[in-house]
C-alpha cells in the first residue's frame, strides 16, 4: 500500500509530464528552437471542441465534470436527480432546467494547465440538429460520447457523419462504466464495424463483477483507482495510483479482476492498431477512454490526455484559400445568434469563432456580406449564460458581439479584404404549422419574436404569398422545436400562440422559370411559400408528390439545403 498515493497530492498533469516528451510529435508540439510570437503561442494554447452523442448518453453530465476538473466550477450540477442538486451549468435556459434536456448550444470557456479550453456544448436531441451542425463547424475536434450499454446509436451515427465529412479529429469516451454494459473489446469492435472508425485505447476499464474500480492508462502504464464520493459526483473523485506490476494489486482489486485486466491489455497490445498523428487528425483513428461522468471515474485522466492530443486551431477554407490561424489579419465567422440570453434587456448576441489574427475590443472590421464597416464593441466571453467582458481574444476563441439585427448566421468578419468562409447550411424542415395568436394586438411582438428566433435558428419562418403574407408558417426539423418556440414566444416576448399543424412532410427550395415554380406550388398536395430572404420553396405532403414534381418540372432545380 506504500506505493499508493492520493491523486490530489500529485496532480495528474504532473504525472502526465513523464511521457509528454514521447508525445510531443504526436500531439503536435515539437520542441521549438525559436521563440514563438504572441499570436503563435496563443494559437498553440487553444483547444476548441464539441461533444457529440445520442440523447441520454450523459453529454451534459460529462460537460459539467470537465468544467469541475478544469476548475471552472466548484460543484457540478446534474441534469436529472435529487431536488437539492444544482442545474447543469450548460443548461442555462429555463426550459432546459425544467425538462432536463439541452435545447440550445452554449459556449463554455475556461483555462486548465496552460490551455485555453473552448467547449461548444450542443443539444443531443435530434429535433435540434441544425443548431448542432452549425456549432460543429466552429469546432476543431469532437468528443464522441458512447453509452457502454448501447454502443453506437442513431443520433451518434448522424453526428459522426457530419464530423467525418469535415475530417474532424474524433476522441471517443465510453461512458456509464459504473453500470453493467457491453464487453469493452466487443464495443470497440462494434464501433469499427458500424462507423469504420478504429479505436485506439488510451485508458481501459478495471471492473470487479458489476463494480467499476478505475482505469488503466496504457501510455502512462499506471492504474487509477477511484473512490465513489458521498456527494453524488458533485466534487472530484479521490483516486489512488498504482502500477500494473504492484505486488499489492491483487489485494486492491482482487486476483480475478487483476488477471482479466492483464489479459485484456495483452490482447490490446497484440492487436497493434496503428496510431499516428496523421491517422488521428484525418479522423481515421480515435483515441479512446473509459469512465463514468456521473461518478467522475476516469474523467481527469481523459481531460489531461485530451488537452495534449487535441489539435490547436487549424487553417480554415475561404473564398481566398486556406486562412492560417497565425495570419496577423483578423478573420472570423458567425455560427450562432442567440436572442434574450438576458431576458431583462432583450439582448441579441452573435457568436463569432475567431479564425486568424488578434481580436481587440472596439476594433473595426469589415462585414463582408454588406461591405460595411462594423465596430466590435463590448465583446464578451462565456460560461453558458454568464458573460465576461474581454479586451482581446485569439484564434479558436469564441466571442459574443452585441448585434442590432445586422448580423446573420454564416457572416464573415474580416480586416483582410473580401474573403468569405464557407456558408453554414440551412436544412429543409420536416414539420410545418401555421401560427396564430389569441390577441391580435400582440402581432408586433409576434413578428419581432419570429424574426429573431428564425435568425437564431430556433425555427424557420415562411410566408404564403410574399414576405408580407397574412399568417406565418413555421417549419421545424423536429416536433420538439415547436414546443421550444411557443415557450420562448410566451416567456421572452409575451405572446401566447397556438399552432395549426399542416399536412406537409417535405420541403424543397426551388430555382427556375417563374411559371414553372408557380405550377409546382398550385398542384394538389403542394404549397408555394417564401422564406425570410424571399426565396421560394415548395411544400409537399408526400415524398411521392416530390418525386413526381421533379420528374415533370425538369426546368426547376430542387434544393434540400437553402441555396
């Protein structure tokens, strides 16, 4: 037992430094023979990532525990649980706290071990896919969270494909190891067969029957045994460190679990999955970790390893070619707009991902879409709803800009000419409803709310004949979006509204001769509407109706993503 020591007396970051030299090349931090500039140094320090998962895999809980170990909070909240527990930090919206789900993305920023961490928290529910897709575009890497009982689920598969298409490096964290689940080797095999993604274990679970004891770190060759606290995971788990060859190991975990661990480690090492920086950054191989976010088991080893391996900000494609983050010219793009983060002031915040150069409070940049100058005053950084004024920020960071309605999702801000970053796609809705209000005198408030919530991406708004049509039609990817829309209209804009659901199931933006488009919209089971930019799209009651229209109207181009 003398070989064991509390983790708190020897921080994990200190332990990890024993193998950092061996990881420098892999982690992208080669020994520097020259003094880096301030910009280069700040870029090197940044880690900007998102967590992707199926609903109920524990994403919000893991987010909260990363904040706990990062020192950003002192007590972790929970999503579902005891009445006296706190709400999760990332779930700042009233509806999120009431329902125990995440319905909007949030930005969580903190410093840990000389790293500036930008965690982009996304909704796990499929009904809020658009918000998640937009946020993933702003991330440099992703953590794929799996439930150890279920492996790869449908929502995880969808989000993985989004990351894979963008060649986003992916980490894998197998959660809920404190509960009986799939055999770890079987689970990793299923991931490879399902996603075509090879998993390279960094930590491995240590179990005794149904008891999760800790993890073995394959790079450090050390065992971390955790003790379950009495505060339901609100504070750090106490851990003891041992060696695989420690003579006291059988006493600590039992001979059976010790023998099983050694056998599994031998099998892993015999498998010989190749792990290079190139295969990791290209999204072919995923560093994999096991743990329990609820009990905090395995969270700190994951965080320390992640911060070493995760890429710093990378060049971004633009109309003028790749933009290097160490380019001295400032560039950034708007990936999210959030109205009423502070309901008392009816504010509107544009979330800007910085791509290159140094951001300074009060700087003037070009709003590329309009060609007009824009002064970036009063910029803020975030901890969910909490905001802090900042004087400067760097590539990889996300800053909030107070917006008076000038900015849109996908807008580029730059002091480097007219370059534009690739636009953020808007997908066609699958559910439609006409909105009506009980009090016609609240029409102005309704129009304001619909305009702001549409620009924010909470729902899409369409009009029957023109932009000035009578009653708006709202479209959503999932039905839960409608609940959020009505809730926010009532609580943020004072508008009580109801929905009359429409029979349409498919929508396509259309381009072509006006007479052909009008014929499309006048057919049985179809309707012609216009979006907020007055672009026409046709609503169809069935996919059969859509196929028939596409075969007949060959002069029309159909788009499932807004052109």
